[in-house]
């Protein structure tokens, strides 16, 4: 009976969808801006989902993984994406949390596509090359990296299976303002096919859901305490 709560968390996560995508670092600094504009903050995230539905068709089931190193940031971004999918009538889209530092995660979901849009400066360094390649290896079509740190990425991409895919979308701050620095899109192709066992992905999803659940409880408790002072 002790395994029942874990099974309740894991079994729904084992459902297989024909198409899947993961967005690494999708939280976009949730909580760092008091004047955040969530509709603008996640505009690129919404557009990514739109493009997936357009590419695969509205009747194709899609698993969309939302990753961030901060549980609350991942939860917030996932909630916003779910709301957007509902507004658009995307009934075959399922949004999953995948919380944690993707560069250090032991298990990663095997997906059709993967994006890492405008990663922080410290990520595009030589010591992270193997980890970035690993993210690409878990995606059937590789890892698409969008960055305005073109010079920094240029220093580490030598010898990697990287293709320049042209200009990318401008970064949007949490308050909705764009960074007026041109970005470039690079495709880091997979070098070996890595796959996840379904139970590994299920456990990872369950852990992410539990972390987000705890963050949600903390957020509700903080709001309640704050209301007592009003």
C-alpha cells in the first residue's frame, strides 16, 4: 500500500505520445521581476507550441516538457502554457514538468525536438559541451540553441556537429521588454541515439510534479500569511 501514492504519480506519466518536445530553461526568471508580464514573458514558449501543432497537425498527440532548474519557475511556466493551450483549443497537448538542472540530470526524456532558448552566459562554456551534446543526443532531431551570445558560443562550437539556422527570436524579459540584440539559431545534431526507459521518464516526471506541488503549497501558504496581515 505504501507504493500506491508513487504509482498514482508515476503511471499517468508513462502514457506514450507519438510526438514530444522539451523546452529547457523555460521558466524565464520567474519571480525575479515584480512587474512581470506573463503573456509577453512566455510569448516565445506559446509560439513554440503553435509551431508544433502546425507542424504535426491538431489531431496529433503532443507531450510538451517544461524544464527549469527552479521548481516554482517550471510550475509557473507550465501553468501558463496549459492555460494558453486551453484557450487555443489544443486538446491533444499534454504539458509535463521536468524540473532540475538539465545539464546534470541523470535521466532525460527522449523527444522528437528540443530547444534551449537564450541560455545564461555561464552555460555556453567549454566545460558544458559534453552536457549540451547529451541534451542533443536525447532528441531525435537534436538540440536547437538560440542565443545572442554569438561570440561565446563560437568559442565552444568548434568540432561540434553544429549548423547555423539563421536569425532567432529576440529574448523577452519577464516584464515584456525585448533585448535588442540579434540572436542566432544553431542546431546541435545528435551524435548517438540515447533513449530513456519509460519508468525512468515516469519517475523523473513524478519527482518534478512533487517538487512543483511543494512549491505550489508554499506559494499558497505565503499568500495566506500575507492576507492575514491585510
